[in-house]
C-alpha cells in the first residue's frame, strides 16, 4: 500500500481508504472486516454521524478501541437528525456543530477526530460561523484538521478563500470528470487534498450492467466500461484502471471506497497495486466518454 500526505498536515493516509457507510449492522462482522482492511495497509477510515443514525460511528469506535493511534479516523457533521426519526435537516450552525462533535467523540470512543468534515453545504450557509466552529474545535484539540464534503464549485471556492480547510471530498471518476473542469486545479493550487468518492461509479465501470448515469446514456456508460476493460492489461484489473484514473491527478490524496465484503476488500487491495496508468491510457479513457460540467452551483 502506498501512502500520501493530506496537504499541510502530518497525516499520511493510504491511497485507498475505507468508506464505512457500506458497513452492516453487526458489530462483530464489521470489526473483522475493518481489521482485515487495516492488516492490508488501509489506515484511513471515513464515517459520518448521519450513517445509520450514529451506529456507523459507534461500530468504527468499537472496532478500533485499544488501537486508536494506529488509525486515522474522519467523520462528518451538518445533517441533524429529527427527534421523531422522520429524517434530518441541514444545520451548519456553530452551536449545533459544537454539540454534534461531542456525540461523535463519544460514539467513536476517542478524544479527538483526525479529520472533521462538513457533510455538504450551500453558498447560503453562514460560512464564517461554520468555519469559526471548526477553528474552535481545532484549538480545543477535539479535531486535528477539518475539511468539507462537497461537489459545489461555488461552495468550494468560498472555503478555499475563507478557511484553513485541508481537504475536500468529492465524487470523481471516468464517468464523472466534472471536478477536472471546475475544482481540481484550484484545490491543487491551494494545497488542499482531494478525497475521492464514487471512483468506481457504483460499479458501472467494473462489473455492473450499463445503465444511465448522471446525464450519460446507457450506451455511453457501456462505451466507457469497455474502454476500461481494454486498458486493463497484464496484472491490471478493471478496478485497477478505475482507481488509477482518479489517483493520477496530483490533487488527489486517496480514493475512499465503500467495502462490504472480504471479496471486495481483496479485490480493491490487489487492484491498487497495479493502478498506475500511462499517459496514453489516461487519454484513451478521457476520450471514451464526453466530459460533463457542473451546470449548477457555479
């Protein structure tokens, strides 16, 4: 496993990291899978207070109790669950963030969160107030660093300009190259690390039957998947190619992959060993499908 730094921090994380949202509802099974991932070199685990209404954080905390300093844990905040269980509301206010972090710390069984991320965001948010909350938590030692999880260019630009965030989580893949047009160069210029989700496009690039994706037709998705297969030669699998595509960009630190089973973990761990792509392969993938652009939140 290779490790890359989160820019402007002392954190070095595995270039493939574990998206914990995929975990199930059994603590023992989850612990086994998380420890297997750690044994394969994955040291970065991404969760959120929203996932399974806090159970996800709790299961991660249980799994790594007694070995907290060996792993890097990220979680997210901003979606406030309703008391009646009917859903959640967006809440980026300082008062709420300062309350929510305490519950996350308790569920994770830790006194600090390595990376605390705003789980969304709009341009109409009280952004300075949100930043104040993160900065205060950092001063208090309850979080080491903070970032945002967002695909919105206008929101990302504001946090680049106004905050000391160190990362942005965003969707990026061969089928979703919108970040190339709007954000990757900006974030690289500001030394802000990109954490990629959706690199396998929900499996459409590797093993799922073609269907519409974003504004791509099923035919376009099939063409992209076929090109991934064509590029996958020698020891490189289709998963290797899909991961290699997002990891090639210098702004990207890690691909956060949702892992549900031992087989998926083994596939991803083997694939990343062969995820280096040639320039000609990168160009072939880019030419296989039209590049989309963000038509909102610009």
